[in-house]
DNA sequence: TTGTATGCGTTATCAC
DNA sequence: GTGATAACGCATACAA
C-alpha cells in the first residue's frame, strides 16, 4: 500500500507538501505540485479512508437504516427504487452507502451505536418501526438525519405526497363517473391514514358518502388479504363499481378473485392500484394507479442529507413532499351517467 | 465522543490496560477488567472504527459491487433477495455492507480503487459486466472476493444451479406429456447458455428434438419482448403445447398475448417461468416455475467471503452451486397421451 | 513556498 | 498484571 511517505521520499519533499499538493491547497509550488501528482498517480497512490476519517472526523459515508417490517424487505419495488437513487446521488457527491445494523462483531449494539461506531456523517431512515426505542434514539441523536415517509419534529423528512396522490386518483375515478367506490387499505400507519382521509374527503367534496362496508382493511403488498377483502366487497348486495387497492401488487389478489367471480376488468368492475411498479405497466388491461416518485424521493433524501452534513450551521430541517403522478391505465371504466 | 483515554482517566489505569480489558485479553486482572468494562458502559464508550481499522488494517466491512446492466437494478427480486440475505449474514458476523461505486468525491476511481480506498476486507460481485476491464481489474486484485453466477479461475463463485434447475423443470414438463416445448431465453450470457443447453439436452434424452423455430430470443425481465416471442410462437403452423419463459416476470408479456389470442392457460397452452418470485405464487393459475434459492446464494456468498477473509492462508477458492427447487404450480397441463 | 511537529484513537510491543 | 511508548496514514498549525 503506497502512502504519502512513499511519495514524499520519491519526490524528495516532505509529507506535508505532498498532502497539500494532493488536496489542491494553494500554498504549494506549481511545479512541485505537478511533480507530486505525477508520481502519486504513477505509484497508484490512494488515500487511506480510515486515516483520513480519523484525522478529519469525516467519514464520507452515510448509513441507511432499512428494517423490514413486513418480511418483504427490499423486494418491494418502491424501496429498492429509493435505495437505488439514494445510492446514485450519494455516490456522485462522494459519499458511500452503508447499511446500519444492530450487531457489530459478536455483540449487538443499537442503531445509534452503530452509526457512531462507523462515524457516519449522516443517516437516512428509509424504512423502520417509528415507535421502536432504538429508532427514536437515533432520531434524538445529534447526527444529521433524513427520514422517509414519516415526520419527526425538527428533522428533515422526505415524504411521498400521499394526500394529493390519493386525491388525484380519486378525482380521476369520480370523473369517470364512479360513485360507489370501495377502498381497501393497508396496515394502520400514518401513510395509510393520510391516504384514507384523502380518499374520504375527496369523495365528500363531490357529495359522495362512502358506506362503512366499502372501507376494508388488508395488508400492504399482500394479495391474499386484498383478495379476501375483494371477495367480501363482491358479496355485498350493493357492489362497488370501483375498488382501490392498497398497492399495485396487492391488486393481483383482487384480480384473481374478480376472475373467479366471472367478472371482467374494467367491463364489470373497475380497479385502481397505488405505487406504479413495473407490474402495473405490463398487466393488461394496464392498471390505473398513482405512481410514487421513488427516484425523486431517494435523490432528494440524499441531497438534503448531504446539504445538512456540509452546512451544519445554516441548514434548516424541513419536510419535503414529493409529488407523483397519475397513470390512467385502462382499468377504470368510464361510466355513462 | 468518549475514548479509551477518558476511561483510563476515570479508572486510573493506562489506556493500554483499558484496551486490553475491552478486547478481552487474558493478561489483565479480573477485578480491573470488570471495573473498566463497567465504566466503559456507563460512559457509553464505543470504539472508533476508523482508528481501529487504521491500526489493525482490517475494516470489517465488505464491498458489494452491483452494477445494473438492464436498468432494472435492485428491482429484480432475485437480486434484492440476494442482497438482503447477504446483508443479514455479513452483519451477524460483524461485517458491514457498503456499495462499491466508481466515484469518490469529485474524481472518479475504479472499482478496485474504491475497494482499496475504503480498505474493504473483501468484495462480493453481485451483478456486473464480466467483460468490463474495471471488473477484471477487481477480480485480478489481491482482495478476497466472491463472484455470483459467474466463474473466474481461482476465485470463489456462488452460482445458482441453472443446469439442474432447467433440467428439473424440463423433466417435469415432459412428464406431463408435453413434446412440443418452446423456449424463450434472455440475453446471451453464460447463465442463458447453461439453461438453453440444459433444456435441449434434457429434451434430447427423451428423444425429443426441438425445432429451431421453438427457440426464441427475448430479454430478461422484459414482458414486451417475451410477448413478441409469444406472438410468433402462437402464429406457427404447429404451435407448441408449452412455452418456457426467461423468467416469471417476463411471462406477463406472454400472458397478455395468450389472452389476446383468446387462449386459456393451461387449458389451451401451458407455460412455465423461472425464478420463483412472489408474483409467480400469487398469479392464478399459479405459475409453474423453478425457484432459485436467492437467500441461500446470498448467505453462502457472505459466509465464504468471510471464511476467506479470516483464513487467508488456508482458504481454497471453490465454486459452490446452490440448488433451487421446482414449483409445480398450475400452469402446465397434464396431457393425455 | 516548504518543512516540522503534533495528534486523531487505537493496538501491540516490551519493559517493569 | 500493568503501563509507557510507538506506530498506523493523514491533515494542519505553525515555524522557517
């Protein structure tokens, strides 16, 4: 491993000069600097990140907390999409991405402990149980931090705009002439609450009141429970003309159930999803859905975090809402009124 | 940030003793050791990973190279599944996972450069272009390394057993009475070559020769191209009775095309996928497919790499083949002979 | 413009 | 059993 010392010997200058030249300091001779850089490159010099971090107290690495509540883990496209863009943005700005865990070596440590141990410059909470004391410890710590899809006081949050997203989707469905709209929602989280409230409110604005029986609970990313809810809805005396699913993937459960009833989408019943994953684009009929802008969310999160890291004094935490967009698809039928 | 020095002052012992006690060295007094550990925990001491890495030349972190050839990135369940299990296994053994990129700060550097800069103890190549000079540079470097689904000489490889996987799937289809089997394959890679050869060989063993027209090229994870190939196959004078797709997701393209022709799966035509992603389990009829054991692959890769890292002298590179299993599903019809 | 000296936090060697 | 001390590679304040 070639070090500054090797270069300094080869160039017959001091280590300090080499360090300065390589870091582009102004107070070093033009000619000297060129010579040093040339030798450094010839020798294949690479700085030692550990030494640099030790000295500067900056690791240039970002910890990502991704705890999987549902067992789906990164297999949910929304999250893998976020991770992907997070990574690209951070790397382009010179930061590496490391996962935060709660074990290091044989003994466990808290998330916050891990973050301190690795000297992460900042942390992104991509997915976690926001009631978990360990997560709260991390949020309460002094480290620069960005949270996704959840808002903590005095902390930067990047959230998918679920309120306007669901509003737009509902507006579209209503505009197609639907009045009897059922809503299957996922587990009770703040995201769910927002979507549900937005749905009901938007309906109300159009003078549509949704009967209790049209609101069903299922689980995110779980076709089975959505299938069950669909069966219940299809068994009602007064069936809905449109069903909104917790997410695109869950709709598959509904799709199967609808077929089993000998019904046809969108001829006999209309459906809509949420997320805009690849699957929704390749199904036929194409699924009407609201695409969350995972790429923008990940990118923004990284950008905000780095802004916070690099301007700790002037940075002001904020909540950034990232808008998605409606994908009309073909699964919501225009009803003649 | 509390350091060894703080503890040593508080305990009125030297830093050396503190270090030893905390690292469980034997040559330190029972009572002293207990006192030190107590104070360390009270003060919330955490070792500084950078300092430790600098001194020991071991970073306890693993670099993962994941370059996305297809644009799908981590959104492919096979890869996100591997990453997930990789992460769990590595973390449980005290190693953190960091992504390898080719930029650090403003200037770019090679993958190998990045790995050296961060002093990764080892590297896992999860997905990459194996002809890329940068990847070859990494493979040729001295760092412990494990490659997934590709074999380099003198390097550990963990591969999904595509030969026996496709064999098993084909055997099953033949056992159901099919003789006219079409095969749509993905881009030309070693994985593709193995699957294709295995398919043709297994058919031949049963005295079945596959006409050229039954072998179609499409792209992995791309329903559109598989849909096109399906259309061609359905347009043949002598249609296949079963179509094998490049992967489960691509089958969606075929599914749409089959429906468009007014055909029914598996009544009119049988189909099979490959991968065993969640989607294949929730479709109705359930997709017949071969499930790759992504979890085992990721886990094995991490385990082998760490074995290599921790026993550099005695470790012998090997190719580990991970078997998956057939999922019968309901999409291949039993033909009466 | 260049060099000297110091210290970041840790581990390891070797005295005591 | 314990404690000085050096060294890992680097950046920087300060001296020359």
